[in-house]
C-alpha cells in the first residue's frame, strides 16, 4: 500500500517506510526506529479521529501491560500535540493466515506445537482477565525455527465471558486446511480441531484442555514408533489421551470442488481432559515439623507434585531464546548471579533433550520429556522458578510438605529416575512424587549442618536420588557452591497458596 501524500517522513523517532493498513480511526505503518535501527510497526491515530484519543490510549495501556514472551511487545507510546501513536514489535515469520492463502499445509507435529503455544499465551491472558480482540490465524506468527508468537490483541475493558470459547472455535474452523493429510498424526490433529469446534462435545473445550491435548499429540509424534506408519489410517493408539477417538481415524471427506471439508464427530469424552502431569499440592498454614526436629510456623503454600521435567525446562529455554532477541535473556536471573554465568543450559543439554524427545537413552538410561531435568545449578533452578512466578522451596517447606500424612519418612521407598506419571510408586499420601528417590533437589536458602553446629551456613540439597538412595526422603547435603551440577540433581517449584 502506498504512503499517503500528506504523511510525514518521520513520526518522532520513527521513519515511516510503508503504509500497511488504514481504517477509519488508525493507520498502521512499517517503520524504522532510527535510534536503534530496528524495524517496527507503528499504529497512528488519524488526526481527524481526535475524539477517539482516550479509547486509543486506553488500548495502548492494556497492550503495554502484557509481559509474556509469546505476545508481541509495545515499545513506546507518544501522545502530544497532534501526534498520537505507539510502536510495537514487528513479529518475525509467516502468519498462519499467509500459510492458508498459500495452501501451505503443516506437519501435524508442527501445527500441534503452534496450537499449544497459542493456548499458553491465552491462558496468560485469561489469568489476568484481559480483554482482547478476536484471535485469527493472521495474528499467529511461526518462524522457520518453530518459534510461535502472537500479535498483542489486548484492549481496554473487561474480558468477555465467551472470548476464549469464540477464539477456540474460530481456530478450530480456520486451521483445518493447514493439516498435512497423509502424515503421522493427521487424524489426531483433525480430531482435536473438531473438538475445538465443539463437534461431539456437550461442553466446549477450554484453553487448558486444548494445551493438554496439543502437548500430548506433540509428545506422541516425537516417539519414532508413533510416526512409523506413513498414512493416517495406521496410527497407533495414543498413550495418554483419555479419549480413545483421538487415536482413531477421523474420516476426512473432501468435496469434489476441494472446498467442502468435514470431520466425523468423535466419541464424546468420558470426562474432562486431564493434563499429562499431576498438579501442585496445597500445604496448609500452621506448625510443621522441620528436618532438624523442631516445629515452625509456615504460611500456606503449594509445592509441585514432581520435579521440573525436561519438557518443562525446554519451554523455559525457549522463552529465554525469545527474550534474547531484545537482549532481555537475563530477565529472570537472580540478582546475585555471577556475571560470568551467561546462560541456563543444563550439562549436556542438547544430547539430553534430543534423547528425551525421541524416548531414547542418555548416559545409558531411558528418558522422555516427562523425566525430571538434571544437570542444573542453583542459579538455573532459581531463574526457572522466577519465570514461573514462584521460588525454590526452603528446606523447611520441603520437609513440611513431605510430612503431611507421613509419620515415618524412612518408610517411603526411593524410586529410580523415571518419567513422571500418576503411578509413580515414590509417593506421599497427599500426592508428592519422588521425595525419597528420583533426583535430589535444590532448596532456596542456607542452613548450618547440625553435625557441625559451629560451621558456616551452606546451601542445602534435599531428598534422595537414584544415585544416592540410602537415606531416602531424609537425605540432606550442605554445599558451598551454588554452581554445582550433577546428573542426579534437579529441583521442584514452590508457589503461593492462591
């Protein structure tokens, strides 16, 4: 689109390059931010629409309040004299709308990944009660590297109760042509899109359910056995999806004109979809025993039922990679982190992650994406927890959670280093897994080793591990260096009780 003849070459710090869109109230420009020499998008309130200035600025404030790595950033807003505009991030990659126009289908694993990331961004918006404009394929960008980003659709006002359902249904309808038929997982992806449209379901899917299903499809397709058959009619049954229909064949009927497309209604789910990993456990406020034989008053909090997994940690690293584009990769670093520590990659990360994605082996042991991550130091664990808006547990919190319903911790049988499942044998009555075995865990604070009461406070590692199961859940170590990494050392997340 050509630039209007009366448009200025410069708008503040922005050199206008090309007019991309024009409406009754606003214009959207491709521009260069001169001071930092980067391309951005500039949305300008048209001079003749001055009466809309306050609502325009209210929307900008809502967009600027969004701080999520999957959602495009607002860089600057200007409202003075006759100029009222804001600059926002120009997202990389092609949009899903562009792929639809180009009839460029996607591998089911690739589309499942995109849908999962879209769900995660929308769960963030839901959690804040944030009002948004309608989500369309043109708002979803997919880079060649597989990174998914969303246009910032936040607007002022209260979130509409039906916003999420409408967006889920819209994507369920619009994304069907993107499924590459004949590829492993195609029928599963088509079934998920059918459910997103509400076919065969009494209750519409939520973003949490969409994320859980898409994640399970991703994990199943990462297993070479799951993709062994080249045609969708010979797919193996999924291991985790609670509804058998997603493993079956969704009959695809294509009209002769190539336009009519319908998917057979799947068997309705017997119950709401379940996430692949168990959730956090609430620990009530009150007096709790400590590992040193005392009682201590603790606030209510939640402790993750399992150690952070390889798959969860991989998402954290993906977030850091996105932030690095704006030189914000240190956003979640602890204030005391040494300047010489420049990343949060676990030991031998690429080998470990590759093995986990293919259900292979690492150092002779089988691993999946649901296996607890290891080879992380205290700084890594703390940064992850900050990203999750939580923290490492103190040793007192960890032990208090262990003792809820457990009179004798020594009776817990240590487990091996295994993927997290609902059937993990190393389990407390309230649902905490791997406290006696699996991997040892970092805690938040320092303490004195009671065997050396005159010694200095050191950092505490708590719980047994598959390499050191002798003392089980009662195991503790005191270490001086927070940079310590081991193949049996991980962590779990503590959060507020709300």
